[in-house]
């Protein structure tokens, strides 16, 4: 019986879970051996195939590659190729992924990259291969080339939220905060109810705003990219995130960070205060205005209370509170220990 992770794998599978999945490979491959037969009679006698079977093979392949179980990975790949053929776009990407995993040096990776280029020359709209090419360029440290490849992909597939998110991460890795924020805003347009994306956008805005404030640029109140405005927008994004998912730790963690900064360093928020607004006749965008101090204090207290509850109930191993990442729980515990809560007025 395949685990739920093999049917619906999370975007970032923990190493321990990947190992657990890979350890199931012999049993799964043996139990489903009869479902793949090269003969017509054998196919008729075999157990009926299901979508879950092929999803399991694909996800098992990924876990086996992560644990360097090349034999099981090739078995999974072989069954997928037998069923769908080696010209299927998704199968081509899996074949390339296996080659990448088995490459021993940069020269071999360059050969795989050239194979991707040839496929894209023949079929420019092969999205799985285009994404594998981006991933390979990124793993080879060719970040500018990966950015260009993503931009080319988005030219003919502008509604691919995954590609916009990856582009945002690449920009962020280069310290290009405004570009990273723009790319993630495109993801929000495509997935407006994705609470994790709202929180991630809040994190980018918080990092950019805090960096700008540290450089002494918070006085630029008329600019929509000023640190104060970015921090105000970050707070709104975190609030939207926890509005969509009441127990989302990263949303509360980010909200606690930004409210603590605004309360402990009032000068950062000064350009967006009510008094500053009165004296700035050019400020027409009310969407970036900060709430009053009392409201920020209440948000800070709520974030503190919820983070403490999540840490407490997760540590007590209460049912329904065990799905949090261990590192995130540790970070929340440290944040609560370092930041003294500000009581609401």
C-alpha cells in the first residue's frame, strides 16, 4: 500500500519521508509487477491500471533518486516509458532528471543540457523540458542563464504560477528584491487564495523594507518602494495569509517580525504616520498607510498568542497540530523568547 506522500507529495518532501518512500520501492514494484506486460494477452490478464499507479511510480522515482537507489529508479522509469513512450513530454523530463542525477561531472551535465536544447529546438513549447533546463542551469550555478530561460518560458506560458515563483526565488538569490517582489505578485494574481504565497510575498517585502530602513532611506515617503511602505504592505500580506489559513505558522511569524520592528523603531514608520500624511499633499495612495499604533499592538499581541499556542500544542503532540516543520517550530520558539510582547492599549 503506497503512502499518502506517494499519491500527493508535498512540494518540499523532508529527507526522512523521501527515505521512507524509497524503502517501499521493492514491495510496490513487486506487488504491481503484473500491471506491466509487453504482450497483448498479458495486458488483458493484468490488473487494471489506475491514475494512482502511475502517480506512485513517478513520485517513487523521485524519492529513489534522492536516496541514490538507482536500480529502483530505473525500474520505475522503465514502467512509465513502457506505458507512455519516450516521446511523452513528461516522460522526457523524467528521463532527463535521471540522467542529471547520475551525472558524475560537469561535462556530463553539459551533454544533458545540449539534449534539452535539441528537444526545445524541435518542440519549443515542451514545458516539462523547459523547466528541467531551468533546474539544470540553476544547479550548475548559471543563475543569469536560468533567469533568461524562465523569462523565455513565461513568454509563451505567462499563466504558469510555478515558473513565476521560481523566477522570484532566482531574483531574490541575487539580491534583486524589487524584481523578486514583482514576480511573486504575478503568482498572487494567478493564485489569489494561496496563503503561503501571500506570506512569502510578505517576507520579501519585510526583508526589502528592513534593508532599506537600515540604509537610511525611509524618508522617501512619496515612493511606493520606500521601506516604510514596503513594511506596511508586508504587514497586510501576512494578515491576508492568516486570514486564509488561521493556523499558518509562517504568516504569524512574519506578522510578529514586522509589528515588532514597527513598534520598536517608530522612526521607520514615520513617513506613513497620520501626521506625515497630513503634511504630504503628494501622497494619494492610501493603500499603503499603516494602521494606528494601537492596532499594530493588537496585531503583535495576536501573533504572539497564536505562535505560543502553535508551539505549545505541537510540543504536546496534540492531534491536528503535528504537521509543522521542526525548524519552523524552533524558530518560532526562539522568536517568542527574544521578543517581549507589547501589550495592546
